[in-house]
């Protein structure tokens, strides 16, 4: 019976609980992203939660919908709640996927979503429909002042140093 229980518990370790033992050390600022890959012939998504250079949550979902990603990221929340039932991160750095935004706001309604600067710049470069006017402005001679305007628009802060 002893070995049977050890065998059953091998795949059920809590990543958060084994990495962070003290609830006071739960990170306030997270990074979340999805890796999409193939499992056999099916496309799958691997939502990951990272903080301070350490993976704190990894799961597998079959779609990138808000509902599926919520279930994927919920594994991190469940494990964090085992350490601190009142845990809520302050910020989560994410890409601009609608499903990712929906998932984190569903799991932690008070969290501040910080859009990844790299993903935003790539959208501008690729000419995403929502950024076409901004891209045209950035190509003009007023580049420095408009970059400052762009940063203020994304982050809601005033960056005088740009």
C-alpha cells in the first residue's frame, strides 16, 4: 500500500507549493504566456505562469479560447490558494491574446494586466488593423514625440525621457 500511494502522488505535486513554501514569498508580479504546439496531429496550447525566473504553473489545453485558458491558468491559482487563500497578484505581464486577458481577469478580477511591449511593437510593425494609424505616425519625422505618446497610450504613464 505504501508504494502504491507513492506511485499515485508522483504526478500530483504542486509546483507552487514545492517551489514556494512561505505564503509571504508568493510573487506579486507574474508573467503569463502560451506556447502552441502539436500533440500528434492536434494543435494544443500550454499556458505557463512564471515569476522571478521560475515556472509556477504549466498545463495543457486544447484551444486558446478564454474558457479553455481560464481552466489552464486555474491550476496555478488553485496551487497558490493552497498556500494563501487570499492571494491575488498585483500585475500580470501578458501578450495581447483576448483569451489570455479574459482568463486572468476571470481568475483574479483585481489584477492589472500589463501588455508585453515586444508584442505591441510587433503588432505595429506588422500593420495590425488597430495600429495602422499609429504606424503611419511613427514613420513620420515626429518619431520621438510619437514614441512617447505610444508609451503613454499603452502604459498610461508619462515618459518624458523618450
